[in-house]
C-alpha cells in the first residue's frame, strides 16, 4: 500500500470520491450547473466539477437557425447522464437538461391550471406533436380548434398558448389542447361584448351561417340568432329567401340570456307592424282577395297583404265537399276570394271563409227549383232508407223509400234502382238551414194524385171515389207482388196486392192477368199520398154478403151457390 507521503493516482481518486460523496457523487441523473471552458469543432467543452469535463454539441444550445450564443465562460445547465465514459469524459446533455426543467415547470403550471406556451412541430397519427420548451406533448386533432381545421400548416412552428389536459412524467406522456384556450378566450370576449349590448339596441351585423330555422349573425366577435319568424312579418318559408351569407344586416337585439350568453335578434321589429289597425281594415263580413300560402290538414292560410295572413278552416272551405283535404279544394299560390269571419288582433289571428264568398247552393237550388218542379239526376248512393240523387249545383237530394214507387214496400222499391242510374223526381221540400232536399219519384207516375186532391176526411178517398167503392180498373203492369192498375183511362192509379186478387189461392196468381185487361175491384183504403189501394177479394166478400142479405140465408134450404147464381142472373 502506498504511503501518505507518496500518494498514488488511486489515492487521489479515492480522496476525490470521498469528497464528492460516492462513486458519482450523486451527479448522475441530475441537472447541474456548468461552465463553458472551450468551444472547438462544433462542440462546447463544459466543466461541471467532475473528474473530467464533458462535451455537448453546439446544436443542442440552438433552436432552429438561431445561434447558440455561447462563449468561453458562459454558465449553462446540463443533465449528467454518466460521470465518466470509457474515454474518461463526463456524458452531458443540454436537451435532457432543458426537458427536465420543462417537466418541472409544466407540472407546476398544470397543478395551478395555467396555460403553457408551445410550438406545433410535427404530425403523428391522430394529431400533432407540440414542443413545450423541451418537453414533447401530443395535440389530438379534435383539440386543434373549435371547428374542424382542414389545413394546420399556418399554425405550425408558431408560438401559441395551450392547455394541459393530462400529463404522466413516469411515462413521459403529455396531452394538450388549443381548443380549450380558444373556447375560454372566446367566452371571455363574449362576456365583455355582452356587457356592452342591451335589449332593444339596433346594431349592424354580418350573416355568417344560414340554417332551416334562421341565420347566425356576427355582431363583432359574438354571434346572435335571427330566427326565421323574426325576419319579416310576411311568411318566410326559408331564410335564404330574405338574406344571404355575407350580407350586412341591421338587426334589433330582442333578448339576451346572461346565463347561456345567447342573443336573439330580429329584423321585422324595425318595420311598421301591419297588424296595427287590422280590425278597421278587415271588418267582419268583408269580402277580400288573397293568395294561398300554405295548406295543412286543418285548413289553408291565405295572405291578405304582406305580413297579414288568415286561416280558412277546413269546415269553411266548401258548402258541399265535406271531410275532404284542403289540398283538393285549393292549391298553393292560388288567388281566392274569402269572407272575414273573425278578427283577433291581440292573438294576430283572422278567421276566413271560402265557401261564404259563394252563394249557398241550397238557397240557389230553392230559387231555381221550387217545390213541385221536376229534376233529373244520377243515383249517387242507395241506403237502407232511400236514394241520394245528384242535383244541379253539386248538391244531393234524397228520395225516401216510401216515395220511390206506389203499391210496393219500400224495400222492394229500393231494389228497383241501382247506383249510377239516371232518374227523374219531383221536389217535395227544400230545407236550406239543414241543407236537405226531399224528392219523390212515385209522384211522377201516371195517375198519381196531385196535392190537395184527397177526398173528404169523413169517408176518405181520391177525387170522387170513396172507401168501399167498387170501380172498374185497367191493368197497367203485372208484377210478382200484384197488379198496377188505373181507374178508367186517366183516373187514379193504385195497386192490387197478390193476396187481394181473389179469395182462392188459384185466383191469387198475377200471371193470369194481362196488361189492358179490365176488372172490378173495391177501394179498400188510401196511402199517405191519397193513392187508392184496391182489392178483388174484398169486392167478392162484399158481394157475397150482399147476396145473402138480399136472397136469404142458407138456413132456408137454398145453397150458397144457388143464392149467388140467382143474384148473378138478376144482375
């Protein structure tokens, strides 16, 4: 072992280690201060107080094209990777020193929620890389701007603020956002601008965007919404009909919501209100012209003038077309005449009538077709109680089943007619208020009794004929249910039911009679139209009874056949 008086190289190294506190003196993995002792061959020679000096490329001290700015004697901070390499030099790094210092600073600023400054310098999958004064951070593509940015080139290598969203020093992971800074700045600017605005204020703005429901107007750093209903008093189907992107418009601030920082704007508020004096301009009952602007299931809107619209409810569109969609009666842009039915200026509503501008077709029919007149029309529908006939004026009349034909039941009479058939009828009654027209078809049959021709109330009858009277009739028509007959050549017509053609079943066959054949029958009654009903059977029974009374009863020994035979001889 070497003596203290004659120390060796190893003795000096041992003493130095003891002085520095260990093999590396705690220098490795730390940022230390050093002094530039020389600059040669693009390298800076730096003394950090270790056994030997270290070398660092001058490029690590410069940024981009900037000069390193070092001279002999400059004080710098460096990171000690190793105290000594194989060549006996200290391994130093300026980049690591800057990165470690940056991490220390960033951790402090992240904890305080401060913004940090950085430069976007590269692209990676899903975003970009940002230099935060030595530390590399990741900027997701969604965090670049408030709105999607197609070209980020103008933002590259430009110092700008970022907000740290997340950082993990152990993994070397930092995530930053430029969008958060812009939103915060924008919110601050909005607050400042909103403080300068007031409801009712008139201001110029630039149209930035147009949607289906309105337009966004830039008021000088803050946007306001101009809703489509506040663009004009007249109906606006789409904002593009009134304004275009880039237009400078004068608007009024209608409402400011301090909590949501939303501003509602209006243009029509700067115009005179067309609803002022609308009651005097459109009195109830007035007939006015307008244009159909919109059609819905419940009616049609008619513009009377710019900004003034009224509604024609579906029930007020047509006298005759019920339960029909308004689009089948009117069309958009059609010019129509309407009647003012009601005006509510407070609610800005006008009720209009389209059908009232035309004459009531039932009134018109009553004037042109008085009771007793004959009409002709098509059978529109057959119901269980009658027939509906299409009449002039697009109205319908009804023939009740009892007024279709004489001498047969209503059900049988309905079966005689079908939908689409052209028929004639007489007008029996017109009720304009209830929109009803009553018609009769049997009243047009030959020999039908006229109104007021009924007999006396005591005996009943038609004209000179009375109940129980025996008359000679002529067969007009042979039917399965009986015979249509007529008294004389131009007398009243009536019907003999099958069961009234005779007492015996064989006599009750209509086919044993022929048209034009004459026979005697008894009038057994009159229907509600005073048309007589006949019966051969009743006549036979009455004659038999009369013969018995005249020639004696069967108790005298004479048979009923003898009595009738004697009576017939005398006749």
